């Protein structure tokens, strides 16, 4: 495990550790009631956050960032953070932080220990959302299980081992329609297999035969139109999908990786309730 992974794990588990500590303290002894005076003091100690930048200040900041980081390209929304003088800068589907002048920038995560929330991760999840009706469903391999009432989209490469794990997990899910977008990003053989699957008489059967049974699909006919896969790759680049598998649920939420069947079920239920 790298130092970055250890740091992220620590941040991810911090709310749980804090919650357990709070439970232990409550079990040992009741916390004294907070007086209005103490509450007022605590409120005064809470930082007011960065002041919103007007249009001229935002323009100046963008120009400074463009000069200092020309490789950055066009920046998106600029938002104040809870920290005085620090601003969130949107760059595609990612964020970083800067002072109001653009002289100093920060890359990392802001964690609100009081609220037990990772503010950066919350924002990244918000930016990664894609309304389900904006997915190019006509370019997907469609698999229907049971009544197919629930919906799920997956961006996958046929040679991705984590995609194979995910497909085995998905095989246990019922009453779902799965839209699989083939994005061959792992080399020439991935392109060949993706073309073969897409051009099969039954693309869903060919996909499942390969992913679940390792049955190699028949070669694609020379005349087969595979432009859909090019569009899938372009869409993936546009949405910042750089790894597979990537899952999208009906409520627009995105989840990377081969998540277990139980988590898939939980998210399908949550998406249906939203």
C-alpha cells in the first residue's frame, strides 16, 4: 500500500473511528450539557470561510492560473471553501485549491472533522454524476435480467480483470437492465474483442460468454460498423472515465471498481428511491 493509499484510508475511516470514540465516551459517562455561552463561543470560533469572488476577481484568478499553469486548460467554476482565503477551482471532473491571487495552489482533500465529512470527495462525487438519460444508450450492449425494471450502466474493457470480477457479481443481480459500454483501453486485443462482441448477432450473449465463461467471440465481419465504440471512447474521455469498470446508476451516481453484489443491490435500491 502506498503512502497516498494509507492517507486516504485513514481519512476514509476517520469518521467511523470518531463515531466509535463518541459512543464509548457516551457509554462511560454522560457529556455535560453545553451552556448557551459555550455554544456562542464555539460559533464564534468557527471560520467564516472564504468570501465569494466577484466577476473581476474571478477573471484575474483565471488569468493568473492560466499563466502559471498553461497546461491546465480552461477552468470551470470557482467556489469559496470553508477556509478563509482558499478557493476551489474546478478543472474538468477534478478540483484543486488556490488563494485568491493564483500564486499558491493546493492539491489534496479538505476534511471537516466537526461534520465528519470529506468535502473534497463529496464535491468530486457531485461532479462525476451523469444523468442516466444523458448516457448514449444506443451505443451499449443491453442485457436484461428478470423484469429488467432497474437500470445500471457499466463502462468496461473485455480484458480488464476487475471487469470480469464485476460481471460475476452482476450475474447474481436480478430484475435489472444492464447497459454495457465497451471502451477498449487496454491494447489491440481489447479492440479486437470489443469489435467481435459488438458485431455478434447477440452482443449480450457474446459479452457474457466471454466475461463469465472465457468463450472467445467469433471475429468481427469486415463490413461491421464499429463507430459506436469510437463514440464510447470519446464519451468516456469527456466524462473523465479513465479506468474500468465504471458504474452509473439511475440516479446519476458513479462508482468505480468491481464492487460486491451487496453494494450493487444497495445502490440500485437507493437509486430507485431517489
